[in-house]
C-alpha cells in the first residue's frame, strides 16, 4: 500500500467515525426526502470497490471531500480543512507513533520533486555520502521516470568491471524496486559496507539484465583536461562537488602556461553540486558582477553572489545536454549573460532551485527547496533550462569504420605504447562507452582499465593488454552497435578554429 494511502486510511477512520455518529443521530429524526437521497448518494459506488477491497485512490478523495463539504454546509461554526487534517493526524500519531516517518514522507512527497524527508537512518547515510569517497558500485546517475539512468561509469569501479554501461537504466537494487525513488533514497540501497554484495537489475535497450557486484571504495575525480589542436583548452567537469574549483584552477594554470585562452567547458551530464564551488570557479572566468542570484519567499532574504574578476581572459564554449543540471546550468547561463562565450548542445535539464538539508526533531532530516535561482543576467530557468546559442544534437549511427582512425592489427598493445594503432582502438573503446577521456594515441592508465573492463565484460582474460584476440573482439562487438558521434564537441572545435565565439556567432546568425 502506498504511504499516502496508508496514512489516509487512518485519517479516514477518524473521519468515518465522526461521520457515522453524526448520521446515526441525524437519522433518528424525520429527514426530508432530499436528505435521504443525499445520504444514499454518499454510499460507496461499485467503482470504489475493486476485487472486494476498498479502492482508496477513488474512495478516499470522495469521502474526504464529502466530509469537508458537509462540515462547511451544515456545521454551525467555521472550520478550516487544514485544521481537520491536522487534528486527525494528531489522533492517529498519538495512537500509532510508528507511522510518524510515513506521515512526514507523505507531507514532503506532495512538494516539489527536490524536497523530501529522510528517516534517521537515511539522513545519516546521506550525510556520510556527501564526500567523494564511499563504498558503492561506481556509477553517476540521474533520476528518470523509468528508474536511475546511468550517465557515467567511474573507471576501475565494480560497475565498470561488471559491464554496466552509460545509458543503462537501473530499476532495482537488492531486489528492491527503485523506480520512482529520488537519487538519494535509491543511493541508500546502492552504497554499503566495503566488500558487501549487491545485485543490480537494469534495462538496456529494452532487455532486463542482472549484475552481482561487491561494493568497494569509489574515488571519483573532478574531471580531466587536455589540449585540442595545440590551441584549444578542453575541460570535462563531472560535477561541482569536492575539489572541483581546485581542479579548474589547475587546468586554467596549465592553459595559461601554453598561452591558451580558448576553453571548452564540457558540462554534459554534469548534475551540479556545491554553490560554493560554482562561485569559486565563477571568480576565475566571469567579469565583475553577479554570478547567480536567489529569490526566497521573503524578498528581504534575496541575495546574489558576485565575481570580483576585473579582466576575464578566456573565450568560453560551454557544452550542455538534457542531463546538465543545477550549478552546471547556472554556469552555462553566466557564460551567455556575461558575454564571455556561448553555449552549444541541447536544452539543459531545468533545475533552478536550491535546497537546504537539516535534521529535525523526529531524528530524521529534510531536504527542502528554500529558493529559486536566477542566472547572472536575472533569468529564471527552473523547469525551462538553458537554451543553447547553437542547438545541436549528437548523431547516432550504425557503426562504420569511416567514423574512426583506420583499423590496424600490427602488434599487441600495452600500457605505455603510442601510435595510430593505439588511437584507433581508443576511439572504438570510447564508442563502446568505456572511459578513455579524449581519444589520443597514448595507451595510458585510462585505456588500460577500459581494455580490462571490456575483456571482463566479454569473457576474455581481464589483464589490460590489447592482444589480437581482444582487438578482433572489439571490432566484432562494434559491428552490432549503433554509436554516438560527438558532433557537439566537433562544432565547438570548429568555432574556435574559425576565430572567437563572437566572430563565429556573427557568421552563424547571418546564415541562420
């Protein structure tokens, strides 16, 4: 039974007891025919009964509405609906304190999608998981109606070794259906003690799959950075959590040493994170002025965070998609509003609210939306998202060798090797969804783990060496796949190779 139904059934018991006693006393007098008809119309209809049981989804609403209507029309004194509910709930909880958590979950489930109540156990787990180090399986997910969509698999993790892939949808953990759960609630089932076993069920292309794993420590990096074509800085930022501002400072310092001022910020699949980290990063790239502003129920509480940077030097392209949310949207919005660059990709998620998390006297805790944020230029984006300056969706095509470097089978490859043959297999592993950063001609640590994970997933000996059997297997698997071509990144490189973002947008607007 749903939480709402469980609580409301008890509330109904209180309301029914009151309603029946009132009807009984009233029935002792000679009721007019119209009142009798009214009374008869209040009895349960056949649609309220299903398989011999009361259907609360229809009956509860009718009975509550009729009871409140009766009070408003007949009861001598004024009464507020909220007082009726409050008193009924107090009676229930006094007799059944074990329903307190359910009642509070019911209250918070009726708010916006980002507000929720945690039991004491859930709250403790949530606070423990705020750091970037935890015992889990190693997936970054986003909540969807169908379950938890995997947007990234962390390298060298239980998930990568088991064969979980980007775009899989997790539907159950340990036999518990997590469809409809928030990320935080579902995460409480995914994380656990180091070495403990966990079963994960997921959907992949309509097929249900099951994976058994052992939880292990998962250390997630902030992202990675590289140089494209010798003159374009590229930063993939996973989230705005942890030490992301330190990571961005390190990347920009490296670009500065090379005289690079054109920078691509890849925020695709970035779920957001810490406001403090956003502001720190904003002070590195945005001109003096607002970075983000907040609106509260009480206007007196409204405030803004500012950049103090006098002379911004970077020309920026932010890449976004439908999984770019919260702080990543605020960053992309500031790129547009402050004029330091443009946004390329798809409409972002539209999460424009801020939450506070606190413990309450029940022993549990709450995450509550306390404000809505505005971009640097004062735009509301909640439920809307960021509209890219250049809208572009990546193509998904049947695998074809023409999309990648020529296939070469000249030698066995291992960590430390370089060459065109390394590039061709690194590109193909990337197409299969394995983590290799931007494919280049270096057999680095990322490629080692990608090869190892591929071997384990396909039943080969998992030792991270790209032998001929593994090389042939990669091509065999790819022939059965559709691959996503990164047109968005290619477009960003095209823009910077043309000149500045301002110069390119003049041309783009003239042509479109």
